[in-house]
């Protein structure tokens, strides 16, 4: 079933020109479709999908059973068009190997049943996005949707035709030449007026056929966003629809067709979403889509004749538009606004001509996937590059000055301040736009994007402050952004985002085990227009590097208007706050581990013990190797959690988040400890940041819940998941 992104069905009553004998269909299905006649008391209801422009498609429901019927249009048809028997055949082959298509159930060639051939397939419940800008979702989810789409296309083109038993599904070699010839004939058969650009484009395509016109892959022919059904909640493709134009041919024709929206003419109002597509945060660039596609297929990203395939795609689109208008004139089109396609043909043909003359770089920019399996957006890459440069040029050179400030002021009240160099760096970072990078609504970055940025900032203890991405402000700003009222946002969120104020987080108490929130002794009571707080908190976080405070709340009155969201909603808010924060913490520890390993290696190559460099001693060499292995493991696990956050939200990622919260601090503590051991006495001195690194990392095994709590939660979720798998098999 094709659904809009809002979940509303794209269904209506059958168009008069497409009506057929429903009783005849029901009688046929009772006889030939297993299980259809089981609910004899139920009435068969039929509705028609309005989105299709080609073969009429219908939604069938009888009791609890739902199906989709697809048939040929009635009346006179263009030659070689609307071959629904081919659709059924290819879907059957694809379904047999696990490719996401609706299950084909029944094909009927008897035209006496409903007037044309038809087939029945399963009804797939999911999301279809009609608007290429995918409104109503986050930038991260929007990006994940596009990535899933292009990965599915690469999966299709990687299938073996022989294994599918589709060797004779199409001629194969010479596909491009046949396409130009076929669509020229289709257009000429349907043309209602003379459009010179169509003939000019046809001539250019025939004279500029690619030299490698011999590739033989199964191609879709009309692969685009609104022909794909996504999982109701996940960014996962569960069905590819509309296989009418599928054949054996050149795979770049599908990839070019998918890329048309990047060049769509602004003068075409019907589907003019390409004109604003790149202004929408999260949508990958054409180069990014191509890079993902090539990586998934394991092919080189050098794409010869790319302008040919783009021009061919616009030629085909113009021909399809002409065919839609032709069927409108004949009165057998399923779309009410198909008459508008008469004005689409010329601008599409002219765009194709323009692309035919355009030179594209043969080597398209690659996404740097070194060390990662989770793709960044283009903006994420650009910001990460700028952060790395800023760290190298400004932050790391200032580290010695900052450390000396705290050492010199250890026994002074100035320890609660911060060196002037940090304020200077903050101004520089803000001027370069490297500010509030953690908040997707402000930065436009996904969790995966920011996770890799957090890793970089984790290499220096004060770097997060410089970018206004320090805990606990990040979590507190997220709470205000997600749950705060407009007044609360104005009073607190805006100054925090500007860096004009800082915040703290008070939860842990000295006299109870605060990992069990029911133990908390601090009290809060409503008193008219205020809340009165009494109790003690310690390890209260702040944004200074001198330490943490113990705070006593004695009859502290807080205005009731300061309450966020409402009474009884605290646990809900805390879970929303902790998910992203834990990912940030863990990725920063990955960066910290990288820095510790760097120190370890440098020391091991400089120092000699027992007439050998330290790295020549097997125990040191092994610890260097084990450190690299551990870093790669926790980075991938944390990126998986970030990806799950992007696609499934905090609730869907809670198991991965709990796992990284245990795995990352454990592994990094050991790496830092090894680095200290290699450095010897210097490792616990102010000459190196290792002692501070260890203290910070070790504290993370307590902060945001101790390891034991997370392990219990992971075990519970794992047992539940295993039980679900067992139930599914029964």
C-alpha cells in the first residue's frame, strides 16, 4: 500500500474509465487465490491508488486480508508498453532471493475476468515519500533515507542475472542504443505537437553512445524515491515498486535517473522539488550518492559518459510525460492532473540538451570512509575538516599554557576561573561557525557527523568548551530545546547557545546510592507559585576545571514557571537527555584514547630499556597493537549507536547506547593505563596529560550510571530480543 509520509492512504474510488466487474474478480480470486475465500461473510472492497501514472493499481480488502492488484490500462496502448507479465516475473525472481519487493501471488492472463490482464501481490505497509525534500523528518533521518535508497539500488545492480534465471529478460548488450531508439519511437507515436528539442536530443544521443554499451545488469528503469516503501519507523527499504520499465541493461541509467532531481528545471511546476532540494538539510549531494553507490558495488567512481546518461534520463522522462498526456487524451490515465504533462515535455528535453553539453569531472569526489562504516553528510565532512584544522592550529598549541595555569593556581581561588586563552579561542571558534555543533537543529549535523567531531575534540580536555559543546551544557541545552517552553528557551536556552552563561547538573548525593533514583533523599515540594528544595548534592558538574562542588539546598525556592514539561515527566526528560550525551562522552573518550596511544608510541620509540627501544619489547608492542584494536572496536560500536540514534531515535538505540557506555570507558582506561606504564614516572606527572585522562575516563564508569546498572539493562534487553526471535520461529 502506498502511503504518504503522514500515513494517510493515497486512495480514492475507482476512476470511471478503470472500473471493472468486482464480482467477477471476487469469484476468480475465490477459486484461484489460496485463503481468499476463507472469510465468506466479508465483503470485498476496492479502492484505486491515485499516484500511479502508468498501470492502474488497486487496493483490495476482504475482512482482515489485504492485497494489491495491478493491471493494464484499458483501450489503445503504446507498443511494448504496460507489460505487466514482465512485472510479475521480475518481482517473483527478486522475491526469491530476498530483494525487497512485494510478494507476487497470482498472475491472470484471462482478459475476460476484469477486461485486461492483471496480477495480485502482497500489500506492504510502510512509508512512501512523495516529496523529494522529505518534510517532517530530521536532517539525520532525511540523510539516512537517501543513503538507504542508493544502497538498495547498488544491491539490485549487484544481483546475478543467471542466479535470478532472468537471462532472457532483456537483450542486454547495446542497451543504450536500443533505449534511444525505443523512446524516440514511443515519443513519435504519442507526440501531439512538434518539439524540436526532442529531435535534437535524440540525434545527439544516437551520435554519442558510450563505448561500453555492453553491460548487462538487472535495472529498474524508474528508480526514484516515491517508488520505494520504507519501514514505518526505520530508515530501511522494505519494498521497491513499479517494475514496468525493468530490463537487462546498463546500471548507470538507473543511477542517472535517480540523480535527475539535482538538475530538474525550475519552470516545471508539476514535480519541481529539485529546485529547492539542495537547500534541504540532510539530503546528500549527487557526488555523495554516487560515492556510496560505487562503494557498495565495489567499483571505481570514474563514471565515463555521465553526461550521456543524464541526458538520456531526461529524454526518457520527456517521453514518459508525452505518453501520460497521450493517455489523458485517450481517456485512460489514472491521474486527474495528467493533462498538465503537455507542458512538461519541452523543458525536460531542453534540460537534457544542456546536460549533453556539460562536462562533468570523471573522478567524482569521494566520501572519506577511512576507519568508518557510517557515512557522514557533506556538511559533516566539511565541519570535521575545519575542527581538525582548528585543533591543530590553535587548541593543541595552547594546551601547555592552560595546564600551567591550573598547576600554578592549584592552591589559589583562581583555580575556579579559566585562562584568558580559552576565551580567546572561543571567540575564534564562534567566528568560524564552529559553535553548538552538538545540536542537530542548530548545526544541521547528524549524530554520526557529530560523533566523529566529538572524537576529535576529545583529544584535548578543554576543546569541547572552545566549541560550546561541553557537558553538562550540551545535555541541558538539549533538554530546553526539546522540552522547554518558549519563555524558558528565551530566558535560558538562548544565552546558553550564545555562550553568555553556563549551567550545571545536580543529581548524585553523598549519603545514598544514586544509581537507584528511588534512593534520592533530596525533597521538592510545591508551595503556591514556587517549589521548595531541600537536600545535599555532590559531584555537581560545572564548566570549570578546578573540580566539582558539594552543594547544600536549604529551603531553596524556585519559581513554578521554571518547571520543564510538567510534574511526573522527569524520567522521560532524563532519558531523552542522556542518550546523545552518552554518545558524546564515548566518542570523546575515543579521541582521548587516540591521544594516549600517540603518547605511548612516541615514548616507546624514544626510550631505551635493557639495550632495546621500548617498542622492541614484546609486551609493549602487544599493548600498542591491543590499543589499536580496542580503539577501532569502540569507535565502530559508538558510531553504530549514533547511527541508530539518527534512524531510530533514543528509544530504538538504547541497547547500543548502554553497550558503549560500558565498553568505551573500560577500554580507554586500560589504554591510558598502558600509556602511563610506558611513560613511567613521567606518566603520572604534569609533563603528560595521562593522569588527568585516567581520572576523567575512570569517572565515566560511574557518571550517567555505573557499569553494573548498564550491564543489567543490556542483559534484560538481550533476553527480550532472544525471546522475540524464538517466538518468531515458532
